[in-house]
C-alpha cells in the first residue's frame, strides 16, 4: 500500500483594501512618526477612561525600578546644548575697607584769670567732646564697612548667577515616544496642561489624515 500523505496548503486571501490603504497612506505622507502619534491617541483615550492602570505594561529587558512600569520601548537620541559664546567671568568684588578717622584731641588753652576749678571743668568737657567724636567716627566707619560688604556679597551673587546661566548645560531627548511620555506625565501630574486640554500636541489635521489612510483614531481633542 502506498502511504497516503495529507497536505494542507495555506490559502492566501486577497485583501483589496490592503493595497488601497498603503496607497492612501503614501498619498498623505504617512510614516513611522504618525504610527507613534496614533498609538499615543490610543494611550490617551485609555488614560482618560481608567488612568495608568488601564494601560498594558510593555514587556522589556530594560532594568526597571520597583515603582516604574514600561509602556513602550524604542530609540532615542540625547543632545547636549550649551551657550555658544561664554562671556568672560566678571571679577569678584572685594568689600571695601574703610579706615576710621579719629579726630585729633583738641589743645585746651585756659583763658587768663580762670580759676583752677574752672580750668579743670573746661578741660574735662573738652576731653568728653573729643571722646564722643571718636566714638561717632568709629561707629560710622563700621556701618560703612558693613554696607560695602553687603553690596559686595550681592554683586558677587549676581555675577555667580550670570556665570551659571551662561555655562549650564541642558539636555534634549529626540524620540518618537515623546508624545506618549508627555501624555503619561501630564495626565498623572499636570492634568490641566494647556497642550493636553487643547490637544495641540497633535499636528493639525491628524485625524483627517488617519481617516484618509484608513486608520481608526480615537477622538482625544
């Protein structure tokens, strides 16, 4: 007997909409960025319906912290920017040192015919006046030095802030997952974000392009 072998052959069913969808997608310029935006619309629709718990975690081999959950995985490019022209740092301002000027002790000359008691009384009054003048001069000098030190501290703090602003680097991440990251962060921490409420994070006419390309897009704005 000849063994009978039953074979099955997969039948390829022609889908007339497949070529039409690709042609229409190419007509409106559909690309991989639009695929990510469409996925972001689905994420936002589920976020508004059930919050973070409504999203399906994405299986990934990236090491995650216990409180972190991965909802997508893809490429990204970090860029570091800094000020193109750095101004020379302003010199540090040293507080002024003001020397106290002590008034000279007046030379007392007793008038003729004065008694010894009058002479002693007049000499004591002159010495007291000279002492008070020296005290006022020293207090004024101390106040001026303190004011100059305070002004120097303020000027140096302003110069340090200017140097920090001129040389602080900042990072920028270019990734097709920028829209989903923005939506998750805004929905969780800033639900009244103007772009989230207005839907301006989506390009103008994106829903119409989805309809022409045969893509189903949730209304999120």
